C-alpha cells in the first residue's frame, strides 16, 4: 500500500493544488503539512489532532475523509508495531510525580521563595 504522505502529495499535485494553498485554506501549519506528506512520524501530532488535520486536508482537496483516516490509522498502527519490534519502546517509562509529591514540591518552593 502506498504510504499516506505519498498518497496525499500525489492527489494534491494531481489536482494542481500547492501545499501552500492547502495550508492557507485549512489553517494547518505549512511545516506540519510537509511533515505529513513526508510521513515524518516524529513531527506528526497525536492522533486526535492528526485526524482533524487530515479531515481538513481531505475535504479541501476532495478526498474521502473516512478512507483517509482509515489509511492513517493502519499506517500509524504499523509504525507503532515497527517501533516496538525495533525496541524503541522498551525503555523504562518516565515516572511522573504524584499529586502529593507535586503539592509538597510547590509548598517547598513557596517557602524558599519567601511566600
């Protein structure tokens, strides 16, 4: 299957629409559109935002939005599976401080600051 970015670029160019026009009409940042067309997963936003951007893109250039979202979901799942196989998600997760720890730190900092 053709990757999502190549598909979007091909369809956009076939219709004679520039990426700048897509950015202007959809209000999606040009650099983000470029990341999407190059399938640069590191620069692509979370799924929720990505779906919205893809819907706007698809509607503007005349593509089936649901088909495009399905393509994205399939390729995103494949990307995650590839990362997992490559071992990039085997790292120890970052420990986030608990609410009690955050409150304690805020109190400590306020005392240090003289409040």
